[in-house]
């Protein structure tokens, strides 16, 4: 089970500030578009959205609409908070509602792209820190590398070039060559909420390993 619980604050000096802000801004865009298409109007009251991290029975709560308001004023926010809770909470402000089900693949694709970009940014530093032999990497970083490969090369499905490759593990989630072809990253598996959890833990692990920011 992930250690994430309660409120986490992120500021411009944090390596996760821009990736998470990008996610929330894109969520805003989908929400605004669908709300306007459904009703022809938009409730501009700021609120929060809630996404479930299915693998952890965890809910990720984050602000909505404030990011689009910042953009219209050409202002960058100084920071924001995410809340990780074991209990679901009701979202507030404008909501995508049932229409959200038509955007599962879109939100998943956007979130996976953010994850891949984040991994690629730190790939060279990780190799310099832990060496070129991926088998010698700490288990967490080897998992992040493998998930990146699944996403980029195999549409989120499990694929190992070496049928004798060692399994990769993140908390209770394990993938090995025996899982070839199974969906790893995707709705109902490592979902949008789970990738947000993975990103936050990724940032923490980089901090703990002494990775500088900015590079």
C-alpha cells in the first residue's frame, strides 16, 4: 500500500509542480468543454475533482477551474495541494459527470504522456546514478523504467524482450514475463489515479536519491 495519505503541497521549486499542474489544466479543459457541450453554460465556481487510484483503494482530490482562471490572467500559480484519502469524497464545482466515461481513453493517454515525459527527463540522471545495468537499479526505478517501456512500445501491455527477465514490483503490483500481453497501464489496471500516485512517489524517490532540481 502506498504511503501517501493526507495533504501534500507542491510549489514552483518542486520537480512535480509542472507535471501535476499540466494534468490538472488538461482535466480543466475536458471538464469545461463537456460541461459547455452538455448545458451550454459553465459554472465558474472553483471546486475540486476526485479521481480514484484503483490499485490502492485511494482517492486523489485536487483543485479545478482555478488553473484555467490563472491562464486567462497570464499568471502562474505559486503552489497547490493534493489530498490523498482512503475515503471517497464528493467533488465540487463543475463536473464532467457521466460524460466522463466517454473520455477514459483520453484522460489515460494524457496522464501516461505526462508520466513518460517525466521519466525521460530523469532517465539520464538515473543511469548516471545507478549504472547502465538496469538489473542493478533499485526496484522502484526499475519498475518505473519498465512501465515507461510498456506505455511507449506496447500500448500499456506487459512485454519483456527476455523471457527469463526478473519480475518488477511496486508495492503489491508485480509484472513478469509470465504476464506477457496483459494490460498493465490502462483503465481498471494502473489507472489515471494510480499514475498520479506513481508520479508523486517517483518525485519522492528522486529527492531521496539526491537528484538535483532543476537538472
